[in-house]
C-alpha cells in the first residue's frame, strides 16, 4: 500500500491511496474460507460448498468490503500520523479517480481532495481594548426581589369579604333561561376561582364586597373567555364544555386573601436555609443585591463573549478553502439545496473562523478541561435548577447525584465541556486585553443585546 499527498496550494491538497493485490489478497481469502465453512446450500453438506462457487457468489462483495475497510483505516491513520489539521473530511476527486471494475481490477487507486486548516496567529495584548458592561443594581430591582421572596413564601388567609385580589371557593349550579336551577344541569362543588382573572369587569366588580354565603349569577364562558378553562374549572369533559351555554349561580363558601410573608428571620430561613446568618432586613436586601449582581455578571460575560468573538473573527487574518467547504457541506448534508447552503454560508464561515481561533487560544495558553471541571459546572446547573423551585442550600451529596444524572447524557456532557472551555477562553481574553469597563442600566443593556 502506498499513500501520497500532493499540495495544490496552502489550503488544498490531493491524497492518493494505492492498494495492491498483495495488500488485501490474504484477508479476502480468509473471509472466503470463513464464508465457505458457514455456507448452507441445497445439494451440499455444510462446509462442503465448492470454493469456486462461494467466490462466484460472494467474492465481489467481500473484495469491495475489505478494500474499503483497508482504505478507511489507512487513510485515517495517515491523517493522524502526518498530523494533518483538516477542515471537514476527505472528498473523492471525481476528475482524477480511476474507474473501478470489481470484476477485473486487482490494483486499486483512490484519490481524495482535502482542505487543510490555515496557520493563524491570535494576538492578545493590552493594546487591544474591549468594552465590558457592568449592569447597575438599583433600589427598584432590589425592591422587586424583596416582593418576589415575600410573595413566594406568603400564604392565603381567610377574609370576611372579597376584594379584587381575592381567591374564592364555592359551588357552581347551572341555571335555565328563567334563572332556576336545572335539575339535570351541571353542578360543581368547592371550585376555586380568582377574582382578578375574570375578563368581565361588571362581574368582577359585583364580586368585590361579597361575603361567604352570597351568590353571584354569571356566564362563566363570557367571564373567562375560554371553554377549555371553564371545562377544567367545572371538572367536565371537553365535549360538555364545548356545549356550555347560559348562566350559572356561584355561591361563595370561603374567601381567601393572599398575604405576603413578613420580612423577618422566619422568611430568611425559608429563603436561604436554616443555617443562614442573615438576621436583619438590611442584610437581607444586601444579599438580594449581591445575587442580582452575580446574575448580571453572567449577562455581562455573555455580552463580552459575543463582542470579543465578533472582534476576533473580524480581525484575525485567515484564508479558507471556500469551494471545498461548500462541496463538503453538500456531501454531508444531502438534504440541503445549493440555495440553502449559500444563504447560510456566511454564518457557517463565521462559526468555523471562531472554532479555529478557539483552537489556537486553547493551544497557545495551555487551556485544559478535565472531568472535575465539567462535574463542578454540572453541580452549578443542578443548584440553579433546585433554586427555581425555592430549594436553596441543597446538600452537596444531592447535587453530586443530580450532576451525575446530568452527565449520563452524552450530549449534555459535551455541551457542558464546551461551556467550561469557552469560559476559560473568556478568562484568558479578559486577562490579556484592556477592559474598558462601563456602567450601564439594565434597560440600556437589554437594548444593546437587541442590536
């Protein structure tokens, strides 16, 4: 076997693989012998089918299979041994590829086009200036967070009369056109409704001031503007809900008003765990302000990552084999049309440029990502998911178990690996360039993201 490479230019080359008869003959003969042992044909005892007949029936397919295996293995090995940094994968060269006749050809030649990644230099120094936006945390944001926490841990309390914010429990009874209860009509007991969700202002106003034992007559479909919602509320089938027509009497049995939790140590423990050291409202507000600032750091880093990526992609000089890459996209995504490839090609090239830049930054700065790095990020993801359900200070062993569950998904594991690597790349960029830090409001920051 002989493999050679012919450089066309700095980015394109041709690899020729020659496989001669003595390279594959012994392997093919061994496979044919194995086929003969297993062959089961009428008129012949098992293992006694003539070798010539087995070769006639299976020889061509076996030859093609073994040659292709040999080609694939040795081509891949050559690329690794020669340390070729390829873009995409080798593509058959249709112009130079000799025609193969599997019945008569004994010595095979395969010709491939390859594209080599360009040698690039990524310069990072203090002469380069990147804007970094720090989002200001104001009192209004902290107040909203306080309201979120007191609302999350608040509870319903019984009340004497309904307000526009009340939740009511009561019984529905369907009425006829004369306002009498239908004997065979729909009835639903202990239904819970919220006054502020009513779409009919007249009925909503009628509810305000009512007490337990009072009744209000209304058309629930008109009030809630959804037969599906009314059907769920009355616990009836979808078909019954579609046919609802007319008014119901709703008799109130219980009135509940929601009361936010008081700002005290009980709230602090519910919010941050029994062992929290927060004792005063000032400490509570400072804690919330720090949480907001930390969350905004993620947003600031996200914006910085986008900006630094765009800047480097634009300024790092590199040439790419455009025509080869279009061929490769077409060959590996047969469902894509030429028009679709052209329409999205600029985005593809931008992503490819960034991947090449990342590779250089990783190599030049000795960036490594190990299993422990990925596991720690998985634990952070787990902690964030628990916090969304109001579960803070989750024991470390629970986070370990949940992180392990996340990492069992190979796609999720790859995503986390990429995130860790890009975070480390981001820190390298930050450390080597000059950061022009600017304070900005959240509203102004959101507008930047929209542009």
